[in-house]
């Protein structure tokens, strides 16, 4: 079952805000702050806000590396 969920996630082109938060483990407030700061570009389809998978991946890649 977990493998099927990973496969479905890999095939997903865009996430809702809730799905994007779940995919990267952050809250809605943090996601909307990243959008407001220009670090993440949302897309709109009618009233639905979508985050492209490639944009979410790029956002995560640009985050600073953790130091110990």
C-alpha cells in the first residue's frame, strides 16, 4: 500500500495546499508565508490554489542546509 502511495505521489503534477503541506511536512501558515515571500509560486484553477510538484521540489532544494 505504501509503495502505491509513493507511486501516485511521484505521478502527481500539482498539489493542493493541503497536499503540498503533507508532502513536505510543513504547515499551511509556513507554506503561505513562503508564497507571500516569493519563494514559492502558486497557480490558480478557478478558486483552487495549486502548487506544481517541480516548484515545491525547487523550493525545498533552495532551503539552507541544516547545520549541527
